[in-house]
């Protein structure tokens, strides 16, 4: 994960924790939680089946 993070532009990606890297454009909002933690709400993308 560290190697992938080094390849990504930090202006476009955010390391949320040791498991997740998030595209900043997909973040709806971000708020402080307790003990320095964050609540991250992501935008929902609905995909329509073309059938």
C-alpha cells in the first residue's frame, strides 16, 4: 500500500488509514470524530443497468 501511495498525486488522493486510499473528488464531507479520528462520507454513484 505504501508503494501505491507514493505513486499517487497527494492533491487527488487521501490516505484514510492503513487499508484505504480515497480519491478526494469522491469525498462528500469530512468531520472530526473523537481521539483524532475522522468520519468520512463518500459520494454515492448509482450505476444503471443498460438492459
